[in-house]
C-alpha cells in the first residue's frame, strides 16, 4: 500500500485505493445514461469519486474502488481460486532417487560460474513461489483461506477483473440489451475505461539501493530496458501485472526465440559449409573457367552474347545456399517446427499449472452490441444460461459467410494481379537496364532488375496491407459474429490469409514459375506476344529467391519495429507537449498520465501474434533457399521482446489483465504452416535448386555413373552437360556459331533438334520421386516425434492428480476442525468424525 499511496492512486480520503478509471467529456449530452449507470454501480457495492482533469477542463475522471465485502461476493460468484493451505509435497522412492541426482547437479552448478542470463531472484521479493493449494473462494469458508492482509489478499489484476466484470454486467437503461461499459463507450457516453498503472516506471533513486517503487518500475528496470536483452523474462511478474493472456504471449515469444537458437546455429553451419567448400565446388570451378562458352542473349534487343564465366560470382553465391547441406537443413527445420510446437504444449501445460489455470473455465461471453442490435427480434434460449437471447438464423449466417469468402478470394486475386504487374515491370525494365549508361548496372542488369522489383514489390505489399486491414474489418463485421472471441478469431484468420498471400505470392512466383516457361532460343514464349518471358541467371533462379526473401524480411522487420514503437513514441511525445503548453507547474496525477498514453490496440494481441506467425512462415517455408532466415528471425526477436516490453510498460495504458490458457487460433495456424513448409521445401529442393539435376548427372551420366562412390570429381562436365546448343545463324542477324542456354534439349544437328532429351525426362521423374519420398519421410518423422512427446509432462500429470486428492482431503479436515472449534465454544461434545 505504500507505493499506492506514494503514487496518488487513492481516493481523496487517502484510504481507498483506485481499482479502475472511467473517462468522459463534460460536453457530452448523454448524462442520463451515465447517471443511471453510476447509480447502479453504487447499488452493486462499488464506490465512485469524480475528479476533473488538470490539463483539460472538459475531461472528467471517475475513480472506482471495490470494497472488501463486494470483492468477496464477486470472487465467490466468479469462482476465483485463492490460496488456503501450504503445500505438502508427496514423494515416492523414485522422486527421492531423483532428488539425490539433483543434489549432485547442484554441487556441480556451484563449481560453475553463475549463468548471466538468469534473473537475480533477490530483485523480485514478490515473486517467491506460492507454496499454497488454491480453491474456489467461498465466504462461508473464508476461515480456510490464508488472509494475512485484506488489502493484498486479492491482487491488483484480480481486483481489476472483478470491477470490469461488474462494469460489463451493469445496466444503464431499462431493457435486456442495455448493459455494459463497452456499449457506453461505443455510443460515446464514456470515452475510455482502464485500470491504472501502479505509478511511474522511472525513479530518481537507483533500484539497487532503494528497491523498486512499484511493480511497473520493477518491470521496467528488470525487463523492459534494452540493457536486459540477454536476460530471461520475469514471466511471473508479467502475469501478475498484465494478466495471464499477455503473460502467455511473452512466454510463447520467449520460447519461440529460444528455440530459434539451434535453428540459427545449424543454418549458419550450412552457410559456412558453403563458404568453406565454395572454391572446391566443381560446378563453380567449371563456370569460372568457361571463358570460351558463350550464353545466348537473355533479352531480344539490347542484350549480347555473354561469357559463362561472367556469372562466376553469382555461381559462388548460389552455392552458399544450394550445397550438400540444403536437404539436411530442410529436414532439420521440418523436425524443428514439430519439436517447437510439441514442447510448447508441454511448456504451456507447466505454465497453466504454475499460474493456477488448470481448472479455470472461461465464463460465458456477453454478446456483441452489433449482434444484439441486428438480431434482437429473433430470440432463442441459450442452452447454457437458460435465458432468451438474440439468434442468427442459419440461412443468414451461411449467406454472409459466402459473401465474406467471396471477398477473401477477390482480395487474393488482387494480390495475384499486383504480382503480375511486378512481373510485367520486370519484363519491360530489363531491356532498359541492359542498355543503361552506367557500366555497373549494364554489366549486372539482371541483379538491378531483381533488386528494383523487390523494392517496388515491398512498397506494394505495405500499401496493400493497409487496405487489407480495413477490408478484413468490414468483412468480419459483415458476418456479425456472436461474441468478441468469435470476432477476433474470424478477423485474425482473414488478416493472416491476406498478409500471408501478400508476402509470399512474389516468392512463390520466383521459386516455381520464373524461368520455367520461357521456351528456347528461336522460339521464345512472349507475354501478350510482346514481352519475352524472363529467364533465370546462368547460375539459376535461387539467387533471385534469396534476394527476394532477404530484402522483404529485413525491410518488413524494420517497418514493423518502427510502427510498434516509433509511432506511439511520437504520439505520446505530442500529448505531453500539449499538456506542458496548457498548464503551468501543475502536478498531474497518475490516472491522467495514463489517459495521455496510447490505448492498447483494439485488436488486442492480434497484431503481435500475426507478426510473429508470418515470421515463422518465412523461417520455415522457404528455408531450403535461405538458411540464414532463422538467424535474422532470432536477431529480430531479441529486439522484439524488449521492444514489446517497453511498449507495454511505458507507452500504452495498462490493459485489462485478462485470463487465458493457450494462444488461441494461432496454434492451429502454426501447425498448418509447419505442414506447408514440408511441401514447399520439397518443391524448392526438387524444382528451384539444382540438387536433383546434379544428383541424376552423378549417378547416371557423369564419370561416376554406375559406381557406388562419391567425390567432387563425379560432377566433372556437369555444367557442359546442363547447357544446350543453339545455332546463331537461325536468328537471321548475320551471326554464326553456337551459343548455349540452360535446358536439356537436343542440339541443332540432331535428328530432333530442340526437343527434350531423355535426360530431361529422367530429371523430371527424379524430381517427382524426390518430392514424394521427402514428404513421406518428413511427415513420418514429424508424426513419430509428435507421438513420442506427451502434451503434459509425466511428473506434472501425477502432481496435478495428487494435488486434487490432497485438496479434497484438506478441505474435509479444515471443515471438520472448524466444526469442532464451534462445538467447543458452544460446550457441545467434540466428535472426531463428521456429525
């Protein structure tokens, strides 16, 4: 209570703490609804006190305090679990033997230096584990519960949740649907409702010598500061201050970041393996030495014959991402995704046990005001509450879903149109770059074309994302979801589909369509009979895919970080600037400082999860083409954790401490991405990279054909074998001789010139076989690993069952002891069993 008093979070009498804040404008004319609502709140047992704003006389704050009796009444009504008895741990012979093993490990740890990543527990005096059993609160059995101090028995988060429940279920007018603070905010009666922060997040006195001023100050010093980037997160304190829902988000983000470490290390090893063996690569050597091999012009007008060795650098760079470790890394990442999700389920079960959410069930949600207003004439009895409520007919629901799905397909077609426009741009501009004045661009016109197209594509992606959010919002509202959770799930799924297709459509084009349908010299396929389709670089299309992924991933992370932190910082700075201009030497109370902060996003944690899930897709789906993706994701997430922490602690109003037991719809989306990643990586290795053509050449057409041995010499002659011949005299340009192009077609002197050779069909069959074998193998390994890893650890499962049994026994003993004490006081004989 000391920090509450020092922060000014009390009523004017200096005794009653502020649990919630309502804000309205005096100029608003809907005072009848407010008066009725506030009168009903007082009738429910809440205490209210009004105070005008210091900086703006039109703003009025209503401070809400919930007394002890009202707290107890609603804690019992909401079945809130509270501590009632110290834990007595049950141990069997196995756990005793494990205890001996743990003692040896503890001795070893003493010899080792302290892990710098672990938080100093002495800095968190309030985070000592509660060794108490919990049970649903009951006023009749209040003597069972450990109540050392009525002011701190219910945490701030619990008090805020109870007040919010009362605000949501209090009427403001006569009528069934005229209930709840959310509707009053929607109609403008109030402009905000939020729990206050626990004081300032900074202190003039150092925390090491004077300790934390409040939990917000402690979170800032030990979590949100950038200097704490290498430390573990204080999840228990995050849960205590922000609630379980936000605590689970940061737990998931921390778990995901930690699991990226082995993926980043393996990706780096694959990349460095490419660096170390790059000069020894037979393919790169042959390309770099091919001074007398001329490649056919890659465009019609301004391109000339190009020596093959001019692409030496591109061949070496391609080898960094397309080497012997590519297949291994693709399999590793597919297994990694499964292990990540399976172990997250175990981590989640541990957290739900630690945070006492095992038996928590979400209360029946209230209907959305829009749903009630639309379907108030059609009622049906709710099977859970037994009360009549508005009902949406099935025919109306199906019709609206079909319209929404049509809108989704329209937006996806718009994405494809945008990608097609970028493709046309590439076809037009490559001729211009090939005849550019600057020699560097003229020599590297393909790279310049790809780089310019990537940047333009990124601008289109970000522009379309803004439109998608509004359209997804309209389509979701068109469906009229029944509850807020249904609305959030529907909106999240649409946003994911839109942004996933928007981000990855151009990557899919480069991976699976670029250079696949160009034809051959003398008979090129042209778009609209005008623009010749773009070919891959003589070293392959993989370098274009790596460039596309790297640029989009890097630029999008920078943009997201700016919008998450830079934009709120600018808004809050402007709010403080206006306050300083409007008042002179005035002390602004904590609730007004909170009012001047930015409210949490109306979509809650949707934007945070969406950003990370899209990043998970980048990290897994095309990882065979870009093994550095896990490293970039790891570096971004280390920043992301502290950036989100800083934003929650310093830039946003305190959100309602909501409860949750999992990450919701996002887990299913992550599983879907894991399945898609296996399929796309199989196609990238088989189609985009040259792994299969090299494999077929080694064992069928190379010097090691029909021999069970492997060395770099087995690829001798591969480059010459992979290039076909074309007679330049057929172009009618006065040139003679032969040029080469990437394909497996017959030479002009064969009986079937420019037809696909037998080797082409062998490679095609090998590609299809590889896709089938790879997918079945990886899916089999994923399913086997998922089967081996239980969702709940065995020791935790036994502990939960044991504690349920002990709780029942202790409740029985406590009740019996209470009855015996009453009998002694009344002079009745004492029985040692139930009367």
